[in-house]
C-alpha cells in the first residue's frame, strides 16, 4: 500500500494542482475503497470502484484519489434524512451584522432617514454613499466598511486558516501562470434574504482566491459556470488573464444554496471544514453538485424516506401519450409535495411557518453575492456568467446595478419569464441548428449527404442523409414495432427523445472533446451528425441495448429542477402541461430539442413553492455578450433578447456551433469579452470574430469519423459501443 496525491481542477485550458503535503490517498492495487453510506449507516456491500470510474467522473471535472474515511467520520453520526439541519437557527432573528450596524452606526443611520435600519438594503446603500464621501464616523467606518477578503466581516463570513490551500495554476502545456492560496469560507446568509432583520440563518459555501493587494484595486470578480450546479471546483478563464485577475480582483466562486458543500452543510449539520482535506471538499462539492433530494451518489438525501414509494414511478416513454403524461405529472407532484414538507419549519417564538426550499432560487443567489460583497468591505462587483450564469448575472445587474463595475456573459439564457414559453424557445434553438447543418450538408453535396460507411456494412442504408433521418424517426414513432421485430419481442421502443438527445448531445460533446475544436461546424458537424444518423440506423439493436434510461420520478426531485420553477412564472395544471408536451412531441421537426424542452416544461407544474421570478433588465450597466452563432442550447434569438433588456450591452459573435465561447471555442470572441470585462476595452457591437472559418478537408474529416483514426472520431466511439465494459460510459457522454 502506498501514498498517492492526485487532485486537479480541469479547465478548458488549464488546471489547478495542490501540493503533496495537503492531501493523502490510499491506493490498493489500483482500486480505491469507498464507504457505501445510506441513511447514516454503512451499506452491507463494500463500495469498490476503479480510480477512473464514477463517482469520480461526476466531480465537476475533478480527477481525485482519496480515502473517504474522514468523510465517514464527519457524517456517520448524522441522520442523513432529516432535511435541513438548521438547529437553533431555524428560529427567526435579526442578522448579527444588522445588530452590529445598529450599534456602531446609530448616528449615521439617523442621517439616512427615520433613525431605523429598516428597510435594511436602503439604509445600507445610504451608509455606503456616506462612506464614499468620507462622512462616516470612525466607529462605523471600522466596523462596517474597513474590511476586505483577507479580513472579512466576522458577522457575515466565517473563515479559518485550516480552510486555506496553497495552489499552483498551470496551463495544459504545463506552464505555471499562478502560485497562491485557495480559500474556502461560509457565508452566514439570511434565509429570508429580503427580510434580514427577521430571518433564519443558513450557511452558503464560497471559494475564493484573494487579490495579492488588499483591498483589491478593482473589487470582486464573481464567476458562475452555469447549471445551476455547484461551482467551487469548476471554473474557466483564459490562461493569459490570470496574472491580471490576481493583481486586481478577489476571484470568487460558489456552491449555491442546496448544492455542493452548501447542501452538505445545510442537510447534514457539518459545522466546519477543519478536519477535511481538499480532496474531501472537492468530492462533496461534485457529488452534491445538482442538489439531489432523494440521493447523491451513495448518500441518502433529505427526502430519501418519503420518496421510497415513488422509486418505480417512471416518466412515460412516449411523450405523445397525453393521458400517461398527465398521470406521471400528478404522481410527480405528489412526490414533490411530500419531499417539500420535509423542509417545513416553524419559528418557536412567533409561530411563523415557512418552507426552506422557497428560498433556493436565483434571487437568493444574487443576495448571497451582495452579502459577500458586504463581508469584503463593499467593493464593486464584476460578473462573468456562462449559460445559467448569465441569469445570475442578469438578476444581480438588475437588482444591484449601482454596485456593478462590468459584466460579461456567454451562452445567454433568454429573459422570458414564462416556463412554457421558454421551453419552446429552448427546443427551437436545437431544431434550428440541425436545420442549418442540414442545409449546409445539402450544399456540400454527395460528400456530406451520402453514407460514409462501407457498402458491405451490416444493414447498410443506401439512401441519403435526409432519407436516413426520416427512417430513424419513423422507427421511433408512436406505435412503431420496429425494434421489437428486429431485436426481439422483449425489446421496448427506443424513444424518439433518446435518438434526438444523442444527436444534440453529440453536437455539444464533439466541440469540447479536444482542445482545438473551433472549426467543428466547418464542416465537422456537417459530417459528424449525418455519420451518427447512419451509424444509429445501421446498428439498431446495439442502439437498443444502449438505451438504459433511469427515468424514475425521484431523480427529477433535485434543487437543479426546483430553481427553474422558482425563477419563472407560468404555473399550469397537469392537463395543460401534458398537452403542451404531447403536442410538440408529435412534431418530429421540433423534437431534436425535446430534452431541453421538457426540462423547462416540467417546471411549470408540480413544485408547491411560490414563483420568485428574477429581475431581467437595466438600462445603465455595461455588459459584453460572447455568443456562438449556432448555439444549440441558447441560440442567437436568446442573446438578442438579452441585449434588448440591457441596452448598454454589446455582442461579439463567433461563427461556431456549441454552447458558450471559450479560449478553445470561439477564442477571439472569448478574448474580446474578457478584455472588455477586465480592461474596459471597448469593441463594436455585433462584431463577427474568428473569421473566416477554416474548414478541414472533407476527406480528412470523413476518415476521422468513420475509421476512428484518432480518439475523437465517431468510429472510435462505435468501437467503444461494442465493448460492453465501456458502453455505459458512452451513454453518459451522449
């Protein structure tokens, strides 16, 4: 048995590595033994996994080897199904920071109005104006404003030197671009963020790298990479900007409420990280990344007990079956309501009743950023948001515009507040991308339209790409018996949504699977997608074997799915939502986007919480939008809607497919918005970057995909499909 140390946070163009003295791990003949835990007890089976197998692949781009014994010590004594472990903090009280402000700034508060601190946010904004004018007394100045990331306000933010980890940041080529310290800390957040003078308190976990100079010259740079999901261990910045960031900003990330480490602290009552090493922190941040309320890996969630009876309730395989969808939605609502009741709380003194999940939306995240800003001495805030992170940015920019320096967003979600309307837009994005690829493929002619596989292939299909797609959809149409007849009576149909999910997800994954995939749409995608259609058409029973879809309703009860329901309006009854889904599912030309479509359509029914729609407009803030022209998740239509709501925004467009721009995908657009954000460098609105696109020769691309000549080609994936030990990995990829 020997000691190993392996921990890294992979970036699109770099990774963080931690020194050997910080983490230890035990390797036993190449395998790692994990405790199997359910409801606070060891399972009867011994959890043993290969080091490269899940759960480590679920850890937000983390590769780690660790002995989880410390985790077991922390959590074994806890009742893992007791819901939010607020303890005495379940009762309503004034936030301790407000008490300190009242005590130390009493004279100044009188100058701000009626001598009372309520409403809190208006009063604190007034005090901040007095601070900028140098008109605060010494006691108030020292207590409230003379703080920074190295000396945060102790009433708001808890940090311990045991939560500091030396970090070296390297590019993929091994170039060291940063040596410093990575910090973790707990925000003592008001659960009732709009009423912090009468609220329970809840811990929210932040990770941050303090600026080399304190206070940071340009304030706080907050990044959210989307999801919604935990974000402490996954962030993306172009390598060339790190030195500027750490010379000018406190760089901040978060595991938002109900996710990652915030979930661990919320649900299981863990009080500190003193006994946790960096591997343990990373493990839990990833494992609880989407806030599962039933289970997270081998750990029971808060609703594990109450959801047992619903484990065998599955989503209908046929989305066009309106009656089956109604029954599923009603059962889903029933399960969701039972889970929600686990989070009901009551203030002992006033009798006030409340539900904790009500306060987990994007509004709450914006206020948590604001409270961190107060803890760090009220610096200006810059925001970098990708995908769902663009919604976080939009809400904070709209809610606290006076505190914003600048913002940059990519993969922009539309400002549509209605869940069903947004669902339709999300699906339309994907359908439009396939339409574009189809037209370009036709334009390219036989090289793209014809079957690239050898004519002696099993079940060779002689038609062109359009005919192949029609046949593939026909086989999965409602009432089709193709797969039962071809592959055996015991085989159920392969749902159309599974087919289209493979097409749309492959469109995404091929872009990020290698460092240089900028030209994926020119013409990689135009050959990749037709080749994949022919591959699925000619391997029907293999495709059927791959369809192992865990659609239990309990897996849909996550904070990940709660947040869209909180952020949007448009609550509908089960019949309306079922008809909405069924109507669109019958349209095969619409269905390529059905997965994103159903995510938002489902949010319109089932959760008992009241909607808390985000704010989504401001005429004064400066925003840069970096947009992939053919983004299958958040298309140009969404980016343009965003721009209309923020009239001082400007957009850089990269002629690439895929979600969000980055240093390896639309690098010029990424560079433009980063320079705008960090250096205030202006650019022309609507500028087309990364021009002209540089297509690879068709012959080279075709050989790559069909023959599997490298580790990225479709042929390579087909070979792996036929290897039973690797088949499920492929399913997770697509």
